[in-house]
């Protein structure tokens, strides 16, 4: 007997989410360099890191997840079912958890060891994507969010998107926004 709110393992979006782990990890790597490769194009800078600050690197999880979930919704949602809430809430969970995990992981290991490591940063990106997508998949499969939960999820995603866009140009002078090599903030 299926629990209330659970969905079939045959739901293609469940597979899509899992496929997102390697795809998003592979996509995030070149995105790190897109701003420089584009000749410092401002539009590219809105969606990719413009410097080496921890904040800018969070774009490597947020934007790919948002695009991946949107594509999944467009490809796999069925008009007869009310699934938008599941998509929205699972997207918000994945986007939020991945960014918080990557930031927390970075500050934990740099604070504990007093070093920065590209290898550890890459591992944290993978772990952040992996854990956030597994958690989001659980939320998607096991919950049946109502309209209010879907609304809150969309608001969270919009606030995060607005913060990434706004702080690209006008970041506060806080350590998370500081580019360590140059000591500058934002573009």
C-alpha cells in the first residue's frame, strides 16, 4: 500500500533528478570560467562567478539547479495532475540546501584547517549537489505540498535569484562577498 503523497517510482522526474547529479556537476565546472571566457560579459556575470569570493561560487549550484528543475517540469509535468507544488518545493529544497551546504562546507574546512583547496572545493560542489538532490527527491516523492507551500517555495527561489543578481553588482562588504586574491567585492 502506497503512503499518502507518495508517487510511483516510474515518475520520469525522479530519474531526471538523479541524472541531474552528474550533469549539473559536469556543467558547473566550465561555468566557473564562463565570465572570463565571455570577455567579462555582464549577462554571463549574472549567472556565473565574477570573482573568487565564496558567494559568487554559490551560483554554480543555484542557477544550474533552477534550470534543471524548470526543464524537468516542462518535460515531465502532466496537465491532468497537480504537480507544480512538488516541483516548486523540491526545487527550493535543492537550491537552498546546495548553496547552504557548499558555503558551510567551505567555511568549516577553511576555518578548521586554515587552508583553501581547489580539490576540496570541487568535492564540496559534488557533495552539495548530491545531498541536495537526494533530499529534494525525497521531498518530491513523499510530500504533497499545498498551494501555500508551493507559493513559499517560489518566493524563496525568487529571493535567492534576486540576491544573486543584485549582489553581483552591489555586494555588501562582508567576508563571504570578498574576492580573496584581489580584496575586492563584486564586479
